[in-house]
C-alpha cells in the first residue's frame, strides 16, 4: 500500500532563508554511464556481428540524469529611500482659525479685528502664498491645499478691511474685484473659482471647502487644509454640508430634493451633479426633482448667529 507524504506549502521565507539552492541546468544532462554487455547482442545489430569483442560496451536506454548546479542565494539589497516630500506649511493660518472660528464654523470678526498681531500674521500668510504661486507646486495635494487656504484666507482678510459689515452684498463688487495677485495675474474671487478650481484643479468637493463669507456658504474649519490629509478633510467637509438640515431637505410627497443654492452656483464643477449626489445621499425616488433653497448673504459672523 502506498503511503501519502504530508503536504507542506513552501513559502518565500523558506526559500530565502537557505544559503544556497540547487537548480537544474537548462538542457544539460549527464553523460550516460556505460554498462558491461551481457547476454546476446542487442536487437538491431546485424547477426553477422556475433559475439561482441571483449571490452565493447552498449548503453542501456534509461531516463537522463540532469545536471544540478549549486547556486548561492541572492542577498537582500537595501533600496535607498528618497527624502520625504516637503509641503507648504500652513500652521500660521491654522492657529488663526483655531482662535477665531467657533466650533459651529462662525467667525469672531470683532476679536480678530482687534488683534493687530493676528491681522499682521494673516496679511503675511496671504502675501507669502501669493508670492509662492500655488499653481507652481508639483504635488497635487500640496497645490490643492495651498489654493484652498489662500482662497479662504484672502476672503477673511478682505472682509476685515471693511468690518463691521453685516451683509456681503453691501461690500462693493466683492466678488468681481481683483483680490489675488498671483504670479503676473490678478484674480477676482470669481476668476479663482472659474480658472483655478473649476478648470485647473477639477476637484468638486472643494465647493464645500471654499468659504465666501456668507451665512449660506460652507462653514470654516478650525484648522487649515493640510496636504498630508486633505482628501480626508474634503470628505469630512462634504459630509458635514449634506448633514446640515439648513443645506439639504428631501420632500417625500413631492419627490423633491431641496439643496443649498451653493450647489446651484457651482453646478458646472460637478460635471454630473446627480451622479455626485448619489455618492452621499440616498432614499430619494429614482426620478426625484431638484430644487434650491434661498441664499442668505448675511455675514458668517459669530455675533449674528
């Protein structure tokens, strides 16, 4: 009765723990070993040959013996690691947000206006970023974080210049006036939204991270956007926007989804708006209607909320 050998899987660790291993030569076989002639002449030899002379050998057919070579196991090679990426530091802006933005996302403009040191830090931060020109950054996350922070910081700085004010519509040409001097170009808020965020960056979730200063705009975070975790931050801001009842309501009897008008303003950013919404909202009828809520231009000032 045949016995069955226990099976044991061979792992990469088994192979590389050995100092050497044997490999079969490609197409190489050992020379067959001669055997003394025994018995009658082999079949196929002429009968006239008769008895083979003494010392004559024939080769009995047998399976070839392959030649094996002892091969040293390759030693692991250390792969040199490149230096970690160097990102733009947004710590200055992060400290300002942490100090003057509430947990609900409203801005304490009054205290920020009184804090000259904080205003100087904000001005210096905006000037440094515009001089750097975020569009020249090679890392996509670095570029995205820099543009988002520059957008939010510039709007915060320019509102402070005319504060106290209670409504953005009372600031002359707030969205059309050039406010960003980046490289050799001057951009308005509308220019940055169209040319940078919509055309260059093409990340629709930034719609929920850009804060234009109105009460109906997305809320500010208490931290700056960080290239090392910006994808997570954008996802959190998008989810926070849709979870806010002030931004989204589904009317079941009318099969109508009511959204904050921010989505309507930037509908082109989404390319396929309904496809985008399907990633975050559920429970609507397949053929639901889409409508928009009124937009509140009142300043996102903590004392007004």
